[in-house]
């Protein structure tokens, strides 16, 4: 298939194919969510057809050569001619708790940046003053702004949000 040719494979065909070849114990979604949830992060989002082997690398336009991913996950997907790398990448993203992928990514980045556990930081402030923490959290969430065109906060923005919230809470308490 030439790189510039339009994809003919429909989402419903990808879902039908994967339904017959799907092990939900290894994924972030249930089989019933194949057409509505990103296959990597598990979020309900607008889905894109993501080539396992890209068309630019002679990947074919058929249901077995696609995953359905949200834009954020599609941008992070490996561009590889070896389908095993794509499967490994997708399966390595599995979370133990349903629909927690992005929260775990925020926690991981927070840990790397500040050498502190995000959950512990939240709990310690919540215990100090539950009402004050909840009020400040609600106020700051209303003030959050995503980058133009993104429509939601990315991982780095959430990390900054939490650290800013903690600093303000600690200053006021």
C-alpha cells in the first residue's frame, strides 16, 4: 500500500477482528469497550486507527494491522516494522486498576521530578485539614487550563498542578 493512499479498513472491521483475537486480561479495557475506549490508556476518547506496521513501511490496510488509540497514545506509539514491538508497548501499559493509566503516569513523573510519592503527599495534606484541602482543590481545578488545541491537561501539566496546589496549601496552613 502506498503511503498516501486512504485507509479503507473501518473501525467496525478492526473491532470485529480484535474481538475474535482479544485477551482482555492483558489490556486496559474489556472486550465490550473495544469501539469506545483507547486500547492503551482505557479512556473514553475519540479513537484513531493506528497502524501496527505503518503504511510507510509496507504495512497493509487490514483489520489485523490496526489498534484503536486516542490521539495522546497514538502520538506515543512506536513507529516500527516489527509488530512485536507494538504489541509489547501496548501490553506494557496495562494498569492493575481499570481506568487509572494517566493517573499512574502523573504519579510516576511526579516521583521522578520531586522524589516524593504523589499519593502520600495528597493524603498527608488531606489529613491535616480535610475541608481546607478539598476547598483549595476544587478552586484550583476550576482554574485549570489546557494548552490550546489539547482540550485536557497533559501529564506534565497535572504534575505542575499538584505541586502548585501543595505549595499553596502548605503556605496557607
